[in-house]
C-alpha cells in the first residue's frame, strides 16, 4: 500500500485548481442577489383564473366590421319575401305558445354557413354560440339544430321562387344579358351507402320484416297502455314506420331502375334500389368509380357568372337534360339564351330538335366512324377461288360535320355550325364558366349530400345556388341588397 505524508498533500493541493478563473466582482454580486431573493420566498406571478366571472360592455353590432360578409348576407335576406313562412307560424298576438324563430334568421344562417363551407345543422348551432358572425346574425335568439335542419329541408318551392326573383332582378338591371349560357352536370355523392342497395327479392323480405315489426310494436302498445306512453317505445315505433316507408319507396323506384338497366343492355332483374335513400342512383363519378349520387344540373350566364337554372336528376346521364333546362330558363326570364354551350354528353338528336328555334346550340360533334369494308365471298369455280371484289365505297361521308342520312334540319345545322373557327372560339367559354362554377360549389362543401331524398336534396342545392348568386350580386349590382350604402363592397370575397 502506498501512503502519502501530509507534506505531499500540501504540496499537491495548490496545483489542482490553479487553472480555474477567479470570480469577478459582478459575478459575486449577482450570486449574492440571488441568495437574497431566495431568502425572501417564492416569486409572485399572475396565474390564469378561468372561473372568474367577467362583465363586458360589448354589443353584437360592434363585433363585426362594416364590410363583413355576414352583413352582406343579412342585407340580402331582409329584402326577400318570406311571408309564406311567417303565415305558417301559429304563435300570434296574445295567444299562448312559444314564439317562433324568425325565418330570416334561419335563412341567413344557412346562407352564411354555405358560403363558409359548413353543411351540418349541429355545427351551425354550435357556431351560433361561439362564432361572432353567427352570433351577430342570431342577435341573441337561441337556435337549435332541429329548427335549422327543418328549415333547410322543407322549403324547396320557396328557394326556387327566391332564385327566380334573384335572377329576374339581376336581369332587370342589365347584369344578365343571356348572350351565352353554359350548362353542365355535376355528380354529387348521395348520403346512402353502396351496401344499402337491394334487389327485388331482398326488398320483399325486408318489407315483410319491417311490416311485422310495426305490427308487433302496435300490439304491445294495445296490450299494455303503460308501454305506449313511454318515450322509448314511441321512438321504436317511429323508427320502424320510417324504415317501412323507405323500403316501400325503394320498391316503387325499382321498375324505373329496371327500365334503365334494360335500355343499357343489362338484365332488368339486376336492378337495385337503396333502402336508405330510394332516389339515389349509382352513377359514374369523375374519378372513374361508381357510387350512389345525384346529378346536379347548373346553367350559368357566361358573362355575369350567375346561375340562372338548376335541377337535380336521378339519372347518371346528361343526354336528356338539355331541353328541360332551356325551358326552365325561358320560364324564369321570359326568353332563352342566344347561345347554349354544353359538353359532348348532351347533344342527342331529339334534344337538338327540341331546342331548335329557341337557342343556338354549341356542342362537340362525335367523331365519325370509318366505314367497314364488307367481305365479298369468293366465287368457287373449277376448284379455284375467284378474286374477291373490292368493297364498294360507303355512301356515308367520313367527316362528322357533313349531314348524315336521317339528320333533321336542326341537327344538320348544328354539324355545319361546329365546323367553323368562330364556333370553336365560342365553345371555349363553356369550360371557363361551367367548370369554374362547379369548382366553387365543391369548395363550399358540395362534396356529399347532407340529406336524403330528392326533395331535400333540391333544397340544399338551391341554397348553394343562392349563395353563389349572392356573391355575384355584391359585385354586379350591390344596390339590390343595399351594399355600398354605408358599407364597402367586398370584391375580395366575391367568387
């Protein structure tokens, strides 16, 4: 064992720390100050207290800027005739009953929510408590999602009348000229699952089961009056009846689906209908897949970018939608457009004949198929086959722009019209108008229908159309909604 004496330790000690820097006077002062602070106790800080009740003197009017979009929506709504909805309210005068929510509030909430890309009634109800713009529209009136959903899904005729008034007002001030209109169809996913589609045999089974369940629940209520008064039993009976109604609706639509199958060359017995949304049809979507959907038809003025015609059909093809849309625009505005632009899915010969004399159609002409040479059988004589005769030239012209046998005068004129450079320049406006309007609807949330049934879907689509036209009105004719009278136009928020 090695031992060190005291003298060795004293000699080595000073050398261990001789390289350390000596603390400065400032370091010593800071260390002394920290020691003094620690001796005085823990630091005092202001912690958040989220349970503290606050009283703020703030009115809803001051929450929004003068050019806020919510003010634009309200300026439009308060100028609309909603007397039909007011007449239906039962709470009147001093009669008993709870006061109803003003229809203008519900309408304004849905218009603003549509522009905001919100399509759920529950979400709109939540925003009326948390978002300043929705709170401003409500003005202190409590709104629940039941009232919101009922308003959106039960006013198809009113929405259509408001659209007619909207278009007529813009036409009266010269914002809509009807010089050129573009029509296009947009497939929107239905709120029905692919697994809900059933054939005839399965629908019959489901109908029998649903009918039996309804009868069982009714028998239980009759046997025990106490059961009938329970809310849970009433809910079960209501759900069973609604299911029976949906299955009956699917059975009623099945012949239409079978006829469509037969026209397309498929087996009619393979036709299927949905037990959750009988009006939905399986359609070819833009991504190449097939899903339950609705075909939304929009006709837009190419100059003003205003939607002047709208329809929702259950057919996946656009082939029969040209003439009905031309007729609808003619009814709304008193005349049809001078030029009507559609894509290649519309120009069926019967449709072209139907709109002849009303508008000038611009649509791509299908490419002509080259004639096939007919095989001539060889003349067998003397054991040698004779040379085959050359195929006779077909009488059908190779150009798709030339008249074909059986073409009507309107169809022949359409073929000749599309063979000009001027027609090609005009047709360029179709995509710039129709595709732009479709994209704006998609961006505002028209990706999947939030409701079921053709009538409710029509209401939803018309809300999107009114919201779109409202933003165009703010740019083209702001005086129609009082915009600019004390508020600035919002060109940055227009489509």
